[in-house]
C-alpha cells in the first residue's frame, strides 16, 4: 500500500515538472530550431534536475558544442542519463539541442514511456542476450557525424561502492573512433525500490567532469583481447580516481571473453 502511494506521489510530481517544462519549452521554441520532442524533454530536464536533485558540477561542461566525444560514466541510478545531459552548453547559445546518445539495454528501451525518452534522445538499443557488434558499429557512425555517445560500461546499475569491472567493448569503441573520451563521475544519484521512485527521490547530486583520457599509449597497436582489456581497465581507473573510489577490475577474466561486443548498458 505504501509503495503504491509513493508511486502515485512520484507520478504527480513528474507531471508537475512536465507542466513547468512545457512553459519553458514554449519560451525557448520561439527562437530555437530543433526536434520539438527533444527540446520539450530537455526543457523539463533543465528544471527537474536542479530542483529535484540540487544538481551541481565541479566545472563547466568540458566538451565543445561541435566536437564528437564519448561520455564515460559510472551508473548507480536510472536517472543518470538525464543528469549527464543536463549541462549541455547549447542551452544559452542555441539554436539546437544536441542529445547524448546512450547505449541502452533493449529490454528497457521497449518499456512504454521509457521508450519515448530513449527514442527522443536517439539512444542506441543493445540486445544483451547476444554478442552483437552492430550497436558498437552504429556508435562509430554516430561519432563520425560530430555527435555525443554516452556509455555506462559497468554492465548495469551498480549500487555497491566503487566501480565494477567494465566491458572491454568500450576500449574498442574509443580506440576505433579516435575521439575524446571524457570521464564523468556521478555522485549521489537517487536510488529507490522502483524505477519511478528514483526519479522523485530528492538528492544532492554532484557531477564531476574530468579531462579527456589520454589513450595514445594504446593507439597504433593491434586491438587484441589483452590490449583492449588493459585499455579498458586504464579508462575505468581514471573514472574511479575522478570520483575518489576504487575500480574493481581484473577480478574475473572469462576465457571466452570477446572484445568486440556491445556495452551492457542500461537506464535501469
């Protein structure tokens, strides 16, 4: 009973933010030229994230308006993609909103409501039940077109301290794309018993932006399993250091581990 009431309140609060967001959307849409669904979602997020989560960051958003980049982040809550998208530099300069196109677990991408958000943000659905390189190939094409790709390489939400061992597919993507990889650590993102509850649980979230990870030591070398695992662990260690936590890599290395596989990412 209590959980039902909690979800009812959560939905009500989300609707309130939606109404406020529509007003901001109308104000901004008079001078912006962009996808209206994307703009509406972004306007809601610009109000929702600071008010609900007291959103703050250690510095301005480091990636430029026109560069391709991979956004590498830890994953503790379904809200994380919205928190990472909040500080786009185009908010004040327009005329368009550029989404961070996250690799997203297919089972969540298909949920009503979540599907609209994922589709609006032009997310890349990943079928985690099979080893399929197509999502990675799609991400590479997106990066060639001066877009942003977001990845949560831990393979799902991690509620434990530290960062779990990551999928080496992120190293293949980074080395093949040859674009800046920005580590971004999300602190105190909300956790709850239900997905909806996470979106309505007040927290004090901090986004910690790092400088691009230097992968020059791995460039120009054959991308075998050993190299990709080493590069992946290096990238995730940089992310963990940014947040002041430990990276729990090198704990398990299955013999049949394949390097060119989709990142097991999700929003939930």
